C-alpha cells in the first residue's frame, strides 16, 4: 500500500467509524482456538480485536489507517496495535493460536497466514467473492484451495446482505493440524 492508501482509509474512518459489533463468523467460531495469542489482520476500528481481548486473547491488531489504529490504541491492555503497510509486513511463523482476516484480501499473505498459526491454531477468514472481477475479491472456492493443508471446519459462499458493495462473501474456518 502507499500513502494514498493510508489517506483513503484515514478519510473513510474519519467520516464513519464503522460498527463495533464483531463479525458474526468470529463470534460463532472463536471458541475453537486456545485462548492465547491472536492476530487481527486489517483490524480497522478494532471491533474483532476488542471482542477477542475481552475473551482473554492477547491480540496483535494491524492496519494501515492511523485514524483507526490511534482510536484502538489504549482501548485494552491486551491489544497491541501496529499501524503499518501490510504490503511489506511479515507474519511471524508459529506464533498465533488464532488468526482473523475479515473483509481484507492480500494473497501475498496466504502462505504466511498458514505458517503463522501454531499447531492447533485456528484461522477465521471471510472476504468478498469476485462477482465483478474485482482484484480485491476471492475467486469461487479459492480459500478451500489455498488452505487445503489445514483441516477445514466450516466453509460457505453466500450472497452478501442487501446493499453491500459486493454480491457475495466466502467464509472459511480451519485448524492447523501439523
């Protein structure tokens, strides 16, 4: 990402903070993970990070927006906020009991997400499907192919809620068995 990306996201978070309700897939499946270290990729306003910290996780929350990360910083002592360019960021291998990636797509991170999970670690991933051939959208069944080395617990492709920017979403929950 660039300074232009940071400006775009800062502007968005200045205009609208976003909802504070955690994602429904996270609320449904967080309990599969051992309570330990979690990573919230592109955390935005921190709705998922706050939820996980309240459940006892120590959360690394990363996002490019200084507006969003400044708001989140100090929210909970179990949330460690990092404002950084995700395009050049590296996930530390074998570090996380839970990795959450909701409404964000950077295919470069796929192998690092797999490696970033500890054995028994849980991945919760949800993003938009390519209904409009958008570069920031998943292809049908792409998550299944990319994370096939993990034990898939849940997978669904469905229509997005009425009025959403994209037509469909793909949701995956998987566990690293090795």
